[in-house]
């Protein structure tokens, strides 16, 4: 199921601010004594700081290799959702302690940990609550100009958090609790943030239509790069164009139909593709659900098209760009070898120049 998440009208009702250090450096934690007092001015600034950095496209869920209930953040969030008034503060302290326990690599920076409670989030047109967990690590230096009593400027500086960029954060939405809630996160791809995704949160991407579409397109791109010999560039481009055209023109993905359309009766290519698919899925930890089919996400296809290389670069300072698989299917492009010149050639058929 494809899920649509919106936080345009969300309101923040609770906020606590703790301090977390690096465990390997024995920096410790500092627990807030009470919830933060949310004035109207500070709310406006914090809402922009907390929510503007999220791309609500890749959706995750909590998991655990043994049992979901053993995922610490999942459990703490469950307690909060059960009774926010009673459990929010104590569970925020548990979240802080768990983050400190996972901050044991020398490169992990200390910082401020914000835990917030939000209302009026929209997931698939349904209003629900959410928990926000945010960490601010990096400090910037700001110049501070003031006029004194003699109308003279004084210049000073102070360090603070840049509210234009959230370092690390996640939103946990109170839906699909039985499978690990629905989670969106920032900073999952930076080299020092692996601990945030895999060790602190322990989340994996929900394999919805968006995920399935992107994963299969990535598989096609990898296969196109690796499965064709240097002299078969035109076949590689034809495969990539056929794959792209399939995802553009079909609404639902059917794997058997895909292989028939793309490879026709080339069983050697089909076997090679199946081997590549298994390697691709094992390497990325993806379940093989493509055989069941999925609805093709056209927004993902539109973005992915740019990664499908459809040109053939020649050593004679020329380049052939093939925009569609139809060009080769109709026989508009032929490849051969000229014995007299001892060179390979492409023959292109057309009716009119544009």
C-alpha cells in the first residue's frame, strides 16, 4: 500500500530538551528537569527547524531480528502513544539513555536531543499523532552587533544551532503499530549516521509501491551496466530503453510480462537477469515480492529516467542517442563491420531531419 504523509497543519504540544554526549569519551548525559515551555514565538521557529528537512517519500518501520517488541525505540514510542500525558517525559529519558548507549563510536558527536509530541499529522487522509526525535550536533558561529549607549557599534560572537539544517531526526506516526509504525527520517545516508538508522532506531524501508518501483529500476540499471559486453552497447541501450518504456507505459508491474516484453525469447538473458536479481536482493536485504506484482509509482519513474543512459559514445568524436526502444525494434539502427576500412559502423535509417 502506498502511504501519503503530510505535516502541513501539524501542531506541537510537548517538547523536552536533553543533552547527550559520546559514550566512548565518557561525556555522559544531562536529563532535563521538566518539559520545555512552548511560547508562540519559539513554537514557530522550532516547527520550521524540526519539520522542514524531511522528505516524506521514503517510509520506514521499526524492526528487530528476534521480535519487534525488543526494539527499544518502538517500545518507548508505544508507551508514549498509549498515554502521552503520563508517559511522555519518562520515555523521553529512556530514548536519551538508549541514544547515549549507541553513541559509542569516537566520531559520533554529542549534542542536544529534542523529543516532541505532535498532533494533526495526516497519513492517508487520517489525522493522527506523531513523536519527533531530533538531535542537534553541529554549532555555527554568529556575529552579534549591538548599539551601546553612545550609539557606537559593539561586535561580539556567539555559538548556536543553525535552524536552517536539522542534523538528525525522525518522525514516528501512530499507525501500523503491529508492523513497526510508520517512520520518516533525515540523514540516513551520511557516513557517520549509520548508527542513527541501524543501531539507534533500527528501521528498514517499507516495501511499498514506491520502494518496489525504485528497487526494480535500480536493478535494471545495474544489469544494463554489467551484463553487456563492450561491443554490445547498442543491446545495452536497447535493454535500458525497453525497461524505461515498460515502467512508463504500464500501470501495474507483472514480472513474467516484464521479462516477455523486455527479453522476448532470449532465455540466456533471462537467466542472467534472474541471477543478477537474486544477488541484488541479497546484497540490499530486499524481500523477493516482485512476483506478486505492484502498482508502478510514476513519480519514481520520472526521477529515475535521468539515470538510464541511452547514448553510445564512439571513438570518432561522435555519439548516438537512442530515445526509445522502438528505434531498434523497427530496425532503424544497424551495426556492422566494414572490411575495407577495418572499422565498425552503425547504419541509421530515417525519413526526415528535424
